[in-house]
C-alpha cells in the first residue's frame, strides 16, 4: 500500500495555503510528464511556467496541484492548493518534514563524487533500516527541498546530496537540511567561475557543517591540496573530524588498491585498526574513496561494517557515471566489439583525471590477437572554469600516464586548447559539437578498443554514448 505523505490539512498548515476540497498525496513532482499517480504537482514558475502544465499533470494522475494563481483551463473539480509563492511553499513543507523526522540525516558534498557516494550510501544504509534519498542528482535548493518534503514517516536514515555554483549556497542548504553527519568527498577546482578561487571552494564545501546538529561527524578527504585549510574551517563549526585517504596520516587509510579487468579491490584500515577488504564492480579508483568515506561513517555510528561491505559489493556505476558496456556492431562489413566507459554526465579537472586513470587501468589483462587494445578518450569541454578554463584544459596534456592512452578525441572550443598541444600521435580528431563527433568517432573505431567518453553535461556527450549503443 502506498504511504500518504501529505494531505489537504497538513499541506495547508505547512504552506499557509488554502484548498477547497480534500486530497491525499504519496509524492511530489514538478514535471507533468513523469508525474506518478497520486503525486502533488507543484507548478513552479520560470521560462516554462508550471501553471501551464497543471491540466496535463491532472490528466496523468496528479492528486492535487500547488499553484500561486488560477491555471489555464481551470476545472472547478480540480484540487488546487493555492499559496503565495510555490517555491517558498515547498521550502516550508521541507522544513516541516525535516523537523518532524526522527531519522539520522547525512549531508554529502564535494567537487566530484557526491551522487555516486549518495547512491552507494543508499545501498549501505538500507542494510540498517529504512533509507530515503533522492533518485536523481537533486542537490540544489529545489532538489534538497523535494528530498526533505518526501521523507516517509518511519525512515531511519536520510541521505541528502548538497551542491553549489555560487558562494553561500551550501551554508543555506545546510541550514535547511540540518545534517547530523556530513561527508565531503573531494575539494578541487570546479564551478570556479561562480566561486572564483580554490580557497573559496574550500570555504564553500566546509560550510556544509554550518547547519550541522550537535557537533556531529565530518568525514573529509586527506589527499587534497588544501587539506589543512579545510580541516581548520570544519573544526571552526565544531564538527568531529575523521579524515580518509591513501596517505599514511589519514585517520582511515586506503591501501593495496588493485584493478583486475572491470573490478577493483582494496584494504581499508579503520580508526580501531581493523582491516576491511572491499571489492567494487568498477575500475574507477575514485570509487574506493567514496566507499571508504561511507565505511568510515558506518563504523563511527557503531553499525556493522561487514554488512556495509556486502551492500557496496552489489553497487555498480550508473549510466553517465562510469557504467561499462560491451558494444558489438558492424563497420564497413567488419565485426567490431568495443568496451564503452560512459562518464558523460559531467566533468571538472579532478573528475577528468580520475576518468583517464580508469581508462588506463581497466581491462589491463585483455588482449586482441596478442596485442593490447587501444585506449581512447573522447573529451568534451569542462564548463564553469572562468578565467582558468584555458589552463585547465591544457593541463590535461600533463596527465602522468598519458603514454598509456592511444588517442584523444576532443569536442568543443575549450577542448581545442588541449587538442592543439597533444602530441600528433595522440590526436584522434577535434569537432565543435558532440553531434559532429558521432560519425567521426564511429568511423575511427577498431575491434577491441576501450573508449571513455566524458564532458560537462550541457556538451551533450551522452548523445555519442547513445549513438554507439544504438549501433
């Protein structure tokens, strides 16, 4: 039976709104196309005003709609919750839901690794009780509010991903979420166009502790450039710090990382000097760090780490975030089989380096006719880097293991800076757009190639992935 999260009376109290007839809702949605039957539709204003899609939401099964004005095609039988401002009303609902919940709240932020850590964490904490989290990468004010406003009543753990692209956003979201404990996955250059400097990024990420309750745990990465600054900032909020990383001075230490084909193993030494062996269905070394951060929290909460490790072994990357697929097709009457590493969801300097490392490490034992397969990177522009964008794109050419990558294909005007400094032997091709690259890349592929595709979301690198998968 579907649980009722909100009804007319609860919503009126929370939002200060009014509705003339009774309704019950089991979820909240702002998209009339994907709304589930029984959801409350929220008509968000904007370039595409949600009020124009209220009728479509009702046609698709909405239980009620939260609006700030009478929508077009209004039917007097429609159940409308009328509020002063839809977004502000949603935030009020989020605050009420947060304050009424008895769950343990875990806030997750970082330049990269937020969503993967949240997804991993959802599996881990389900082992210990009912767990609530956003199904998508909902990490802004709208996303965090939706996550909080849809918490089931008997939830034990809530995982909230918190992101930013401007100064002060994380502190504001931290006040909304009020996390009991936090994980900072990584602090490096990303969204620097809005945040201006790496020092500002450190301050911003540390501010996830601003709304933290009762001096909770803050799990932070040891192996970052600005670790001392991050530690000082987090300590200033009164949080209890536990560091994780490969460095010997880490409170929780990662060691003996090994990659075999498309799996990775590691040993993790916790604060009590217990050794935990972990295996993940991915070749991405950065995922071991995410797993170590979660295991650190599990141990700190006095939960069973063996249960957490079993859950982590069931996890695998999603599309766009490291998913590996074998693709077979014909090209000029030749049968071709390639392995595709789909990292197309987003990109910044740190995550591009991690993805290139994965490309180098994966399937190292694989051979085609006694030869190692070619390793091909297809890289789209990294956005929101401000005045650093030229330097950061060129810096990819300084990747320590570039000699292990056979060809690099580049997409976008910023990646042209990289393409122009690559050794001629490494140049695949350059195109202005991902659409242009599709046919260029397909015609350049050979049997056995391992292809990694990555770029900022708006570059549309996922269209290249779809093209290859549809072959």
